[in-house]
C-alpha cells in the first residue's frame, strides 16, 4: 500500500513547477507499488486534471473524497484511492471522472469509506529494504559475492592466470636496454636477486654529439642517452648507471 501526501503550505498560486513536482512524485512512487496494490493519493483538488490520464491508465477502482476539515478549508485537498493495474491501459471514462472530481463538490472522507479495498499480501520470501542511492563499495562487494564476477569463465577471460615470467635466452645488450627504458618497462621496477632488492627507474633522452668540425661548419648527430637509476631498498644507496 502506498500513501502519497506532499507537504505544502497554503497558497493561491498554482504555477507549472508545483504541478510538475506533484505529478513527478506520483509517477516515481507508482513504480514501487505492487501489482494490485492500493494507492492513497492526497493532493489539492485542482491538481487532479494534471495527473488524470496517468491515474486512469495505471489505476482502477478509483474513488475520491474531500479531505476532512480543517485541512480541507486550508488546502482544498482530496483523497484519491485506487488499485494499480497489472498493465497500464487507457481509460477515457475514468479520466473524465477525474476531471469532474476536480470541479464538483465531494463528500467528506469518513472512517469507513465505501468501497472497501483489500491490500494484497506480500509475496513469499525475505523482505528487502533499500535506498534509492547506491553505495559504490557495497555494490562492488555484492557483485563479487553473487554477480557475474563469480563465474570462472568471465574472471578467466578478464583476469587470466598469471603466466610464469620468461627469461631471455641471452643477456640484454645496450640497445635492448634502451628500448626497454624508452617503453617505460623499467619505471618503478623492483628487482630481487641474491637477497638484494633494487628499485629501478629508467630514462632516455636525446643529445647532440659532435661528429666533424671545420672552419665553415659543424656536423652534429642526435644520439639517445640512456640512464638507469637503481635504489637499494636495504641501504638507501642510489646508483646512476649510464648505458
């Protein structure tokens, strides 16, 4: 069962924003109402035409009463009750009735109005209360627990098992080292051997090298200058290696 009663203060102005906000509130709440669930919609009477088509298409067994005093005199509110349809369908007769309710004098709501409405039972199963806002961390934890990531086929495709690190057949030459540095493979690389741990960072820069010089001109050639800096994580010693 859903009850909608927007909070508002007395006012004689009925601008478009107020109309949109109340109709938007109705559309939003309808999605949470169970099939054949009962809607109790409390709004100013002049708002009924704004939502008449939506109410007639999504609800059946519509009935409307004037809200009891003193709120009736202050706000001219009505109480609209209806059952949610299994599937929305146009109902011109119900839509016209809603327009008439917006203008004609309605009887006041009593403690036991007729007709009576039966609220459907909650489906079997655990009740789940949730918020409209989603916590990204909670959503990620739930996805890892019951989502698509629990299937081995998906995880193996996205994160394949780590293959053993290959070793080159021959020691790397300076040219190989320069290409590795230029590609960034030696940036923040941690090397371990014989109980020693080194943090390595490489850098490759261009420099001009004098080739020939005459009285008339100088000939210079660009050359890649590769530098590897190694930090001993045990002693803190920094070693600058020029390749």
